[in-house]
C-alpha cells in the first residue's frame, strides 16, 4: 500500500470478494501485503465438529457472549503481541480499515465477557453469505473457542454458506477445518457472496441460550 494508491474500505471489500486478504509484517509495518493462498482454509458449516468438552462449556458457563458491542476492544486484544517472538500482523492501517468496515456493517465481532471484562473473542468480515474469520484471542482458557462456537451457531442460523479461516491450524482442525484448492474456493466464494445471510439473526446484546446455540449446531444447514 502507498500514499499514491491508498486502500479504501471499498477496495478491501472487492479484494475479499476476489479471494484476497491483507496482512502486515508487523505492528510497525506501514503497508499491507495481499495474500491469496494456494490452499485455503475453511470450516464447512454443515460439518462443524463440536468437541464434547466445549459442548459442556456451552451448557454450563458464567460468561456473556455478545456480538458487535466492542470492536475496538476486540481488535486491540487480537493485535496484542503473542507467541515467543511477541509479534502481530495487525498494524494501524488494518485497524483503521476494519474499523471502517465495522461502521459499514461488514465487519463483526463475537465477544466473551466475564463480570464485564473482555476475556475472549474474534472478528471477521461478512459479504453476502460468506464470513471471513480474521483473528481471535483469549485471556481465559477456551474463551476464543467459545467465541468460535457461538460464531458458527450464529452463521448457521443466519443462513451463511461459507466460513473462511484463511489458513488451517491445529486449533481449527478440531472443529473440522480443512484446506481446499484455490479454484474450488473461488467457486464456493462466488456462490456465497451473491446469497443473502443475516448476522443479526439473534440479538447482539443478549447471550444466546445454550438451547438456541446447540439447536443451531444440530440442524443441518444447506450445503454451499
């Protein structure tokens, strides 16, 4: 990215619709680098696997799980340096651009709170019936996983057809994440972005009951 050709929120949405997403080398990197993996990570929504331990957590926990209440808090937590190298790929331009997408209704969060404190969550981009997961974090054990479970339940209930994870990690494999070739991904993406879905299918300021979440995960959604 350069000052002569700045990336706008509209350009960012077109990039996602074409199967491309940005990353930065570090928090101090002033630019963005466009990524299009040969093998794309997705979680097939109709094949999502809920581990037994997390099913128990969904049924019995004292967390609030809300949506779209605190984008700034979620992206700041996701951008916090982590790992042995204490690095992050979320820089200032990314914060600005995704903040703009949030205001436009194309970026969403799932937030896990305990006694009012943000202890886990994630954010991603929504176009049509495609959702692109960007980053997640946890400050208490399993709170990022709980956020993902609630995300998938909301996406299934809202009629989404594609959950793009960009890459596949061991963390995501336990939920059914797979890699697919670029051409197959593009076909799925093209179909999904031209279908309708509703991220707001459930109230965003109220924690869905365990019964609602588990029912959404038990139903068989349409294949993309």
